[in-house]
């Protein structure tokens, strides 16, 4: 009788563990599906807006979701230089780009599109209240799973305010 009860308890515990693991896996898959991803309908400014909104709210809907969204919009060549995601996250949180994470506000200042290349100038107000400026270079992808989608090829800080800067 005791043997039978122990087996029942073990089966129940194993069942609970299995269900918990399945729910955890489903949550991970759901997290990935809620993040914005590139598509052929997005224009360069919309891509930059998505990335900046994600970085401003980095930990929504989960920790570092904004950085993951930013990585999702990185071109293949960008990912080859900055990836994988874990390495990319360290870079984004570093001294050059860290001011973008959790920033208070941003403004898209000027966009220049030339065929399959686009440049976007951006002004950010950091969490600490400082104004900083960045330039985004985007490329219209020509092949693969992201064909005809605008993706980020590079981002760099600008020393001077963006007024009067020509790309």
C-alpha cells in the first residue's frame, strides 16, 4: 500500500515538473513572438522608431526585450560583426550606446534615402536628461529571408548637434 502511494506521488511530481517545463518553453516562445520583426512594409524611419521605442522601454515585455528587438533589426553584416545576441547586449549596454537604453525621449531629425541606403539622424534625451545625437545607416536587403526589408547596418554617435549636419 505504501509502495503504491509513493509511486502515485512520484508520478504526480513528475507530471507537475513536465507541465512546468512545457509552460516555461511556451512562455519563451511567446516572448519571441511578441517582439517586432522586420517586414517589407516598414520604411527606414519606421525601423529606427521601432528600435528606439524598444530601447527606451528595454525591459518590456521582459528583461532586455528592447535589445533583442534591436538585434532583430540588425542586418546580416551587422550581426556578423556584433553578434551573437549576448555579445550585442554587452555592446549596447556599454559606454557608447548605453545612453540609448532607457532614454526619456527621442526625435527623428532628418532622413535621407538614396535607393537601397538610408541615413537617419536622431536626437535622444538620456535618462539623465542630456541631449545626445546618433546616426543610423540602414540598408534595403537584397536577398535571403529579409529581402526587400530595411535593416540597420550601423549606428554611431555624433559629436555635434544634428542641426546643420549634412549626410
